[in-house]
């Protein structure tokens, strides 16, 4: 009789358990592989969408006087590495619950797209440089900017077509811009569990911002102002942009000129302060071991620095003094787990709408009247278009068809010299001194979002993700003259016109009795009625950032979970109206 092998019930039970565990592991692996495939599909779709969207934003802007950069505190990539796992999951599997979480992150950021930013502030020739021409270059047509309108050198003995050979204008140089921005500081993040799923979160960045136009002038040739005097005075393009050209009546009565006091370009400028406080009140809609969904409402409280228009590319920390309101989302799902290791995919987004606020910016000059009403409590007007170009023909009752030989259309008009209507024996001044004024600015919508692949194993935390930042085009409204007089007591009811290079400051400007081309405003127009907000408006932009972080979590005691981490990122922009930069950071987190 054949031997029958009997299996004890206990053995059957053990075998069944082994099969079940094996099957469970197989199911887990299958789910993990499926989730990874889905994650890869979602990620590739998001990246493809981001690339297509970036292509739609790919525009090169120029002839701008102001750039509103991304606020230092709006940075989910820097905030979430290590911190999300620490603050949102510290109570998972713990007997002693913690409810307060604090993070401090030290960071450094340096921009990399200087040439593109140089084009942004340039004259629209497709380069980050331009040629300021002397007399020979002007007459040969090789000059892009007419130096006669920057430093005044009247020669009334010449005709109006050119300066002749008796006293040629010599100011010249190849000017280039290669702007750079450096940021460093510490940001503090706080997360507080309140009760019944409610929570409060806040961030407060303390930032030092250093901006430098890095202007370089090659082949610089200075201009002599009073060559009839034994003690001659010469000024260079560097002197002009730095605000050092000051010619009074004692120096030269026919070439009086005040220095540039607004929109100056001179060296590095720095500012330090709290770059706005962001507060959010949220609710944990879904909070499980493997997944979570949190929603919040947030407000941006402006504590940063407002621009004052003294320098181009001036350092501004924060969003320029605007209150913001919006909402946020934080969600995550675990797609793989094995012993002490796990992997999750995280999604987070913050939306803010920044409301209208008062700033000081340098406007441009429009081509004709293109002002449209812009409703504000005080009443204002804004320019809906305009390139900042007059036709630039010298037309007057005396000589109605005579044209001035000068680059057309003229560029860099905000620096050309102007005179006040009916002024006499008074200095000319750069138009920027008049064009820089208070404006109403509405930044509008901005969105900061991330997709983060988060790994955790035996205390180590690794993050690899993508960050998208978008903001819409600003709305800038130039306050009307009556508004400025009524609101801040500053009277700007005097008309200013561009001065002819042969105008003598000893003469009456815009003399209605003795009409001459030299004393008539260029085109017979005044800049006050032809303001353009286009140069002072930052366009819509979209940036893409790749970031990574590595952290380690441990406990000082059962009551104080602690984490430390490092991270870095690189941000590239869809157009030249945003800063591309690399950044690194160190962080420490503690719960209590």
C-alpha cells in the first residue's frame, strides 16, 4: 500500500500564510509598478504641457524701465523639500502627538540670464548693447542713440541739419547691460495643528537683494561743455547715467543742465528686509496614512520695499507693497511601501491675487495720444499702447518741414533732455526726472505649483520635483496731473518738451512771439499729454524649475522630532521678463 503523506493542520496554515504574504507582496508590487507608470505618464504630460506653454510665452521684450521679479517668499520648491514630510507626517504612528512645527531655511540664489535681461532694458535692437553716436556716426547713420540729447552742447552758429565742423559733438560709446541679481537670507515656516482638522501656516522670509545692471561702456569719448572757457568741463556717458552731469549758469550759461536724479544706472544696489508675510488657514479634508488632501485660504501681508524709481533695476524685496488673497492645495498619495521605506507623489499649489497699490516707476512717451481712462479713486489716465517714439520731425510755423538728422525712431527717450514751457535761464533735465512718478499698479494673479516625488527610508528623506510659477501681465495706470496735485501736493501742471540740440538755455523756451526751431519743442509736442505706461509694465511670464532635496529625520527626545536637509534648484524662464537662477539651501525643522 502506497505511503500517504499527511500534512498536519498547522503545516497547512503556515503554508497558506506564506502564500497569502507572497500574493500580497505581488499585489503591492503590481500596484506600485502601476502607480509608477501612471506617475511617469502624468509627469511627462505635465512637462510636455509646461514646454508648450513656455513656447507660447517665448517673447523677447525691450525698451523697459521696470522689472517686477518673483518674490523671494513665493517658493514652494524651497519650502516643501524635507518640510512636507516633517510637518505633515510627524504624528504618523506616534504615541505622543506634536502639534507645532517650525522650519528655518538659509538660502542663496544667483541669476544667470544677464544678456536677456540686458535686452529687456535695451533699446529694442535685438541686443543687450547699443551705440551712442558722436557727430560723425550721427551723420553716417551708424548711431543708435543721439548723444546730443544726453549732454547738451548748443552751437547756435550752425544750421539745424547738422552741427557743422566748428564745434562737433563728441559724446560716444558702446553701452551694454548685463544685469545680475543675488539673493540670500533666511525664511521661516510655521505649521500649527489647531483642532478637528483645522491648521494654520505661515512663512516669513528675511532677504537681502542685490541688483546690478553691470553697465559697461566701451570706446567711451567724453563731451566738453564749455570749451570757450579756460577751465573746461568734460562729462562721459558714465557720468550721465550716474547723475553727475551738473552744469550751472556760472559754468556755461547756454548749456545749463541738471543731473539725472531718477532711473540712474550706477553700480550694485542692495536692500534687506522682511519680504512679505504669508498666512493661511486650512482644513484637512482627507488625512490618512497613505494619502491626504489639505485646502487653505491665504493672505499676503506686504512688509517689503516699494520701488522709488531712483535706480533702474532697483532692489525690491517682496511684491512691491501689495495685499494678496487666494487659496492653496496640498495633496499626496503613497504608491510604494516596504518595511521602513516608502514613496509618495505630492502635489501643492498656491494662488494669490495681488490687489492695486501705489508705486513709483519711470514711464515712457507714447506716439501720439493713446490714453484711455483707468478708474481709480483719485482719477487717472493710462496709456494702452505706445512705443515711446515721437515722429521726431522739427516742425514749427517758422520752418514747418525741416527734419533733424537723428536716429529714427529715437530710442532711450526717457533720458533725452527736456525743458519746461516758458523756461528761461534755467537748466535742462533728463526726461526721466519728470517721467518717474507715482502710478497705480495691479499685479493681478500669480500661481506657484509643484509636483514632488518624495522617498523616505530609515530616516532619510529625498525629494525630486518640478515647480511652475506664473504671473499675469501687470496693469499700470499713470495718475493724472490733477490727481497728483490733489493727492500728494506735488504740482506737475507744467508742460515739458524735448529740447533741440541747438537750444540755448539763456533763451525763452517755446517763445510764441519770436518763433524758431531751436526754441520749439521737438514735434511741437509736450510729453505730459503723451505718457505711456508700456515701458513701466512687467509682462506676463512663466518659469519652470527643477529642484531636489535630501534630508534626515531624527528625534532629540520623544517630544521633539527634528529634521535637517539640503536642497537646490535651477529656474529657467519662458521669456526675458523673468530671472533665471540657480539656488541652494540648508534647513532645520523641529516639532513640539
